[in-house]
């Protein structure tokens, strides 16, 4: 039996109360996230984005990167003429300046535990600005962290990623720097083009990076990077993912998704206005946030599971009866598609009104099982409809709470 997890997210606009650019978002879990942007503004949610609160500004200068440790603790960096890092432990009510550097941007911060973390910045005096903390960001130390600057290379905000003991960060050249031992030693990896604006790894081996127009993939931890052909033409501003699923944004209104490790891409969401500057998946949970140039925030409603249940290609389209039925609150819906195509599986109430999008996206030919959680729906009779490759079929199911 083939078991591969495939996910799909539904997007909705949220109210930020802001109209200026939002540069960075950090998702702690499905409820807690932090955002920073122009004018030193910091936003915080503790209810999954239903409400966003503008907390006390740590500065009036732009904030280019933020890392949320938990619901109350976050670190953010500002880089006007000099660089400053600020820390809060009470939900943004008060901020403490914990780092300053006379020159060079601090591009990104990543805490691996509540106490241990790493940040990187543009080179100063011929060496990259690399710092670590072991006390939650109160103090920062660069001892033993050394990479010599090559030419005029510099970094980019948000272009830092951590997985386990490995770090990767992007540069303004063909190089991505990688450490597999928490920054003790570093290796320069070579990509097909300059400017690695975004870097993300779904596993220790599989990763994507993006530059002005292109995307590069690796299946060996970054030892080698291969050019891909993603849609769109503007700068790649963010990459995130889970399993074999990836999302990326350019500095445009579109969020793209791949269900097959970047081999193919579809447009999943188009924002009403503003260009995307960053996208991130919560470190714990499934929620995804993306922020834009006009203060816009887009959020996925959650992740729906689709599991291939056979490696055999079916000869005909089919939609099976859900099981269990009646159900409370979850059930499974099996279906088969003989040709690769866009698939839409929706649930409707007794009045014919759309109740849920169970899945919407591109799938390869095969047999699948969809998990449907109706926790937010009322008891009653519902209908579910499959549309794929010109095929349409509807069946009835009963939700009993």
C-alpha cells in the first residue's frame, strides 16, 4: 500500500488594521503568531488570526524579521543606520533592546529552543555577522562563529532556516551557507543563480530556494541544487511546506502550491491587493500565514489530509460512500481518478449551500482517501460532490452530534 501525505489549505483574508508593508511573519502554532513591518509595528494573534493586536512598538524604524518563541515571547530586528534586536516576554507590552551593532543588517533570527538561538546578518569587517544565544536572546555571542565574506556578498531578511542541528541561510550571490552542527562549522553550497531570497527544507534532504525569478531544489541537503521552472516572474519572497507539499510567494498577489515536491505548481490563492512579502507555516500545527505590502494578512483555514490508498491507476472515475456514516465529527471519503487532473471535493448542506471545501487541487491519477472533519458544522444531512476531469458525482452523508 502506498502511504503519502498530501495536504491542501483554504485561504481567507484577515483584518490587520494596517495599511503599510508587513515584512515578516512567525507562526508559533495554530493559534499564536507574530508579524512585524514598517514603522516598527508588531502585530500578535493568540486566536489563530481571528483578531490581530497592534502591540507596543519597540521602535519607529522598520522591523524586517521577527521570531515568535511562544504567545508572550518574541524577538525582532530593526536595521536603519545601525542594527538593533528587541525582545519581549509579556506579549509586546514592553520591549528590551538586547543587541546593537553599528553597521550591517541582522537579517534573521531563529530560536531552536526557548533558550537557544541563532541569528545572521550582513558581513562586517570582512566576516559574516553570526551570533548565538543560550539564554533566550538576552545576550548574544559570536565566539567560534566565523565565515569570511566573499566579494560583496550580503544576506536577505527572512532567508534563514533551521531543521534540527542544521542551518541554511541565503546570500546575494550563488552561495547558500549551511551548517549541520548548530553553526560550529559552515559549508558554502552553490546554486545556479544569485540572490537566495528564501530558503526552506521539508526534510533534512529536500529543500527549495528562490531568487529574482527562479527556484532551485535539492534532494541531498543542499550539496547540489537544480534549477526548476516555477510560475511567475517577480522576486520569490517566501517558501514554506510540509511533507511533499510546498507553498511559495513572489512579490505579487499570488500564493502557489505544489503537491509533488515542486515538480508542478498551481495557483492556490490570489489576494485582493498588495504584494506578498513573506509566508510561513506554524512550527507546531498546520496553519499558514502570508503577509503583504499593504498590511494584508492571508491565512490558511487548516490542512486537509488526502492519502493515496493504492499505486494502481484506476480505469474509471468513482466516488465511494463515506465511512463511518453516520459520523461524528470525522469521516473518510474514498474516490478514484483515472487521469491526473484538478480535483474539487465539496460538502453542501440540505439547502444546497456550500458547507466545506474538503479538497481543491491537482492530483495524479490514482485512488485516494480524504479525511473530512465536520467539527464546526451542525448535525444534519449533508451532500458531498466530486468534480474531476469532467466527472461529477454526489452522495449523501449524516452528521450526528
